């Protein structure tokens, strides 16, 4: 199958290249907690996509979901066992071409699944400093200490600090207070939500929602009121904050539980 990779570049945007897309995904699935927590079969992947996209309050993703479900069915027919296996099977342009030919799948469909995994399903790799108050010298010092102990990104912290015992170990090794570690772990946990930035996480915390579990239990009217009050205190209107509170509650309910108290 001949593939016009120049044309394919348009499909891959905003990621700059196919190689970069695969590189980002391979880094994410190299973490044990990712492969354990998101160990979906392709049938489970269809169900998970339906939960993420099908519950959208604005009903925006019907066509997108239908195409993804078809693609996951094709992957299931090829005996693809997991997201990680799929990513490794198409980790180069040559392997992607062979895979598309064998699967009778257009490159557009393959890229759609890869981008869905990167932006919707798998957790985001983000610098920990994006989650803190950069004007707070103590927090900056704590994050610097974590970096010296090979905990630089959200994925590192979720890998090493998702249980009470592992957070205790980090505290003993670094001298960082346990409460700060636990809060930062919960901030990192929020970045598993699709398209959530560090600023959005700070807004949720500022409004009093300090864990995904708490957000999942939230009542929309109360959350809207509390978020509006918090943003107003900062001179920001909720309508301009790009936070979809109704979708946030739904997604918090859908995400697999990761952090232990």
C-alpha cells in the first residue's frame, strides 16, 4: 500500500510528525502503572471510548466514536491484545504501512486511534512545576528536590507515589512533607483527564476539589457556583475559563481509580 506521508502529516497535527507521535506514546506506555491501569482489550477499548465520548453532555462525538469503534473492531480481528501492543506494532512508518495493508485499514484510521490514545485515553506527561504555584519558593524547592530524585514528570510521580506506602518512601528519601506529596500526587492524577492543563488543575484545587474522587462525587450546580466564586476572586469569568464542568464530572467518574488514600 502506497502512503503519501506528506499528506498524512496533516492528519497527525498538532503533533509534528508520525515519529514524534509514536515516541510520545512509547514513553507513556513504558510506565508500569499505565500498562496495568489501562490494560484494555480492544473490546474493552470500545466500551471505554463509549464511556468517554458517548457521555458527552453536548453530544459532539457521535461520528468520531463510530469510527473509533470500527477501528477497534478491526484491531480485535487482528488479535491485538492491548494499546501497548498496538503502538509497538506500528512504531515506524514501514511497520505502519504493513499493518494498514494487512488490516485493510486506511492510515487515517490508524492515526485516529493513535491520537485518541494520546489525547483522550492515556495520561499526560507534564512537568510537575506546571502544577504548583511558581511564586511559592518552598514548592519550587520541593519540586527541585523531587527532580534530583528522578521524579520530574507527572507520570514519574504517579508511578512512584500512587500508594500510601510509596509516598511514605518518597517523604523519607527527600524530606518533603507527606501532605505536600499527597496533594501533588492528586494534582498529577487530574492530568489523566483529557485536555487538562496545569492551570485547569489549579482551578479545580482553588475551588476546593482536591481529588478526582471528590470531583466525581460533585453536584454540578454546587461545583458551578464554587468554581464561579473562585474564578471571580481572580478576575476571571467562568465562561472564559474553558473549563467544561459537566464533562469534568463525567470523565472523573469514567477514569479508572489509581491513587490510594
